[in-house]
C-alpha cells in the first residue's frame, strides 16, 4: 500500500541535499533532489510503485516508461507492483541517443504503435527530458496519455507539459518536503 507520508520522509532522509548546485536545466539551486536515492532503494521504489499505480488508477494506459536511466528503476518498480495486483502492464525505456547497431531505435520494450502510454520522470524541474521522451514516444506512434513526476520542483515543468498538450500529475512537490520553490 502507498504511504505518502513515508515517501516524504524517505525523500527528506535520502534524496534532499542542501548546498550550491547547478541543475540539468542550467539553473542554480540551493537544494538538490537526487531521485535515484529513492528509486534505487527497496522501500522507496516500492512506495513509488504503489503511489504511481494509485495516482494512475483512472487513467487508461498500456505501458509506462521514460528517459533512460532515470526512469528505468521506476518502470521496474511499477511493473512489479502491477504484477502483485494482478494487472498486466508493459514498460519501455527511451534512449538519449538511438541505438548504434541492430534496429537503431530510441525505444526499447514491448510497445507497439497506437498504444496508450504514461511517461514518467523522477524529479521534474522544467520537464525537458520528459518532454523529449514524450516526443520520441509520439514519433514512434504511441499516444502519450499522461506525464507523471515523482517529485516536482515547481519550476515550470507543468506549464511546459500543458503547452505541449500533455496532461500532467505528480506524487509530491518540493513544498511537501518543506522546501520553498525557487523563483526564476
């Protein structure tokens, strides 16, 4: 079962760091969220898996995935929890660069054109990497029905998703962790 308070506690204990950081977006920040400290931890990943399936309970989708490597453990966790719940669900990974041999494709996994998918990311700032993953899914022929973040820094990701016609939700925000969102 999903325990939101426990996930918040785990983020505070394991993933939230204070200091001077430069984010992938190039922005400076006095805090950093290392989502992999949650998604590569047994209890953290289990909470994320249960939380995402609860969050997505009313969403019709066939597969879940996102940009490698950040989304990879999340996909595995969601699939394991889905199996426990008796739900059939596929996962996929989106490569940053096309595979240099064989099929030379961006997407890996048992997805087929026309399927409905959810694109996930661990920490959302501007949403840039998740948007790239969504674009690659659409280019492949998938229908992106939802974008989901584990923790949102509240720095423009939602607006960027919506500008691109993509529905978005998240499990947590930095405010849930007691952090004031940074202003641009």
